């Protein structure tokens, strides 16, 4: 046990983590994007629809287990701040064990999962057949992808964001090259796209283990008693389960939004899809700042540095607000031109421009939604975050119900309300949580 480490908290520290995390976040969806693009070159609508459908399922499925990255990051940062360097390898090993168990369970349950998930998606026979082919191959990457979540969280928790970024870039480069070769050169179709995704996760895990070994000090050997410490295990399970419930509620918001938009007609669905790209761009950058909040708040909490924790909170929210204002202005100025670039249909363009003001507004409340997510995760205030997210989901559904007569405008209003309530509820609860965590002597 070493003395707690009181890190210097400043803008440089925020962006040393946030910058690489932002880029890493932007590269994350590329596996599905590259697969969709390559299959699209084959000029087969059923194959294209199949890989697009399966990619969405994997995005949501793996996102549900994003607690592996978040909790690993938080526990690692807290241990680092507390000077408990001997426990860092144990945190990594526990994460690998959980990732392996969940990934193996997903593989074992692949048949019932395909039956339930693709029935819910409701695609045509050809699309569903192609999607199942992709799913049944890529599902074998589940333990690898989830283990890569653990590695990403562990490295960022150590404030090693650049190696984390490099690993994400390698995973996506391998995926791109393998997809091009297998799909477009060797003509293996959707099977090749799935194999490329599997191969890229395997290469990423192999390199990730090598990188982690470099920072693991004495290697990966962890005493059995340390690895399976009952108190540590129970805390990990409690935090992970709370974050998972919170993530499921967050996924429910976006799935509900997508489903209701789809029922409003093809033009509205297409317009919402175009505008969602704007939200995704801002979300990836805001989530990078949330990563900085997780590391800095976790580390200062581990060091019992109340002033550093408060400074981390202020810096992340202030920089996030500045970024959000810039993004909102850019969306307002260039949004119509981007809509025209992304959509060829004049009807879709008109509809997207009509609802563009909601996208211009979204980054402002998004700062507090994403920022306080990072603060709460870094402090492992997971139970409170879970409860507040469930309340935010109820507010979202209630707002939609009250405004459903306004059609798509009511749906977008409900989404903005979910951003506002998600950040606002956590902001209101923050002072009490801070006082409980850092009681005055």
C-alpha cells in the first residue's frame, strides 16, 4: 500500500484523456460501417439490409455490457489515486473473467438470441437470413470484444489514453483491410464481413494484452486471495449491475425514439436518421469529456482529494459547455447544407430541416447529461445514477405521451426532455453525494 496520489487537475489533464478518448469513440462504430459499405458494393439489397440490421443488434448488445469499460476505468482510477498499485492487475484480471463469462454465455445462447432479436426487428425473409448468417459468425467475437472493453477502461483509468487510442485504431484498420480483402477481393460476401470483424477483435485483444503487460508491473500473476477478494467482488458486481440497468434504460430511450419515428412514415424515419448522425457526432465528443471525468474524478476520489474532485467536475462541465456552444452554432450554420449532402430526397430534406432546431439545442443539455454520467461513474455512485436514469426514462415516456399529438415534434421534444432530466437530476443530487463522499472533519 502506497501513499495516495494527489493528481494536479487542470485543462491539460482533461484533454490529455478526453482528446484520445474522443477519437477512440469516433472509431468504435467503424466495424459496422465498414461492413455495411463493403457489402453495399455488392449491389444486393438483402445482404446490405442484413449486415445493417445485424450491426445495429451488435451495437446495442455490446453497449449493454459497456459497464465492463466504465467500472474497470473507475476502479482503476480510484486504485491509482489511492496508491493501491498492487490491486491494479487484479482489477484487470477480474474484468477479463467477467468479460469471458458474459461472452461465453452469449455464444451459448446464440440460437435463442437470434430467434428473439430478429423476430423483434421484423425484416424481410432475405434480410433476416443474411443478418442471421452475419450474427452467427460475429457472435464468436463477443468474449474478445468485451475483453477489449476491459482493456480500454483499464488503460484510460491509468491515464494511458494514447495507447488506448492506438489499439482502437489498430482494431479498425485490421477490420477495414480484412473486410476489403474477404468481401471485395475474395468474394466471400456477408460471411467475410463477419469473419473480418471477428479477426479484428482477436488482433486487438492480442495487442492489448501485450500493452497491458507493459503497465502491469510484475506481470499478470495475481494471488488467488486478492483476485477473489469477497468484498471487492461484491462491490464490482453491485456497481456493474447498476450501470447495466442504467445503460438498458438509456438504450430503451433510443430504441423507443427509433421505433416511433419508423411508424411515422418513411420520410420521417429517413429525416430522423439523418439528424441522428448530428447527435452521434456531438455524443462521441461529449463522451470523450465524460471519460476524462471518470478518470479524474475516480483518481481524486481514491486520493481523498475533495478539492481535486470538485475542480475536475468544474473543468469537465465548463469545457463541455464551451464545446457544446460551438457545436450548436456549427449545426445552426451548416446543418442545412449537411442535410442536403446526406439526403437526395427533397421531402426528406424538408422534414430534416423542420426538426433541425432540436439538434441545434441538444448539445447544451447533453453536456450535463454526459458530464455527470462521467462524474458519477468515476465516483462509483452507480446506484444513484441507476435510479436517476430510470426516473429520466419515465420523464421521457411521460413527455412523449403528453405531446404525442404533435407527432415527430413531440417525439423530439421528449428526447430533449430526457437529456435535460438526465443531467438535471444528477446535478441536483450531486451536492448531497459530494458531502457524503467527502464529509467535513
